[in-house]
């Protein structure tokens, strides 16, 4: 079992997602955030559940896809899984500062 650590970047991503969706539907914003958090919890018991991020091609940087979002995380020492970012799938990953420095 690994411990999930939400980075400040990923928490900021969740906040931005929630704020954006809540402009149209506070209820849907809440449901979306709950789904993202629940999906990330799957990593605790199976850190290799996500696929390797194709754009990064590193075995320890993986992603889970839920809805329109990519939960991108990094496994360290099989003890921790750092959620690096929650990225909207319509955006280019190369523009995401959380991944640029890890290439």
C-alpha cells in the first residue's frame, strides 16, 4: 500500500476545476471533485493501476483517466504516490508546468 500525497499543484488544479464547473453547476462541480478524489484513492492499493503517461515515457509517472481529466502521479520507492496534476484531456500536456520539469 502506498500513501497518496497531493502536491500543491494538484490541489490548485482541483480548486480551479471546482471553481470553473461551479459557475454553471455547483452540484456537478462537487460530484466531479468527489469522483476525481475517489479515483485517485485506487492508487493506494495498486500504484501500478495507471498507464505510463505517453508524453513523458517514464515508468514511475502514470495516469488514471476519469471523465475528461487525467490524474497524473509519480510513484516513489513504492511507498508514496505524488499526485502531480489533474489535467483536462483537451489541453496539451506539454503546457503543464507540473510535467515539464520531469521530462
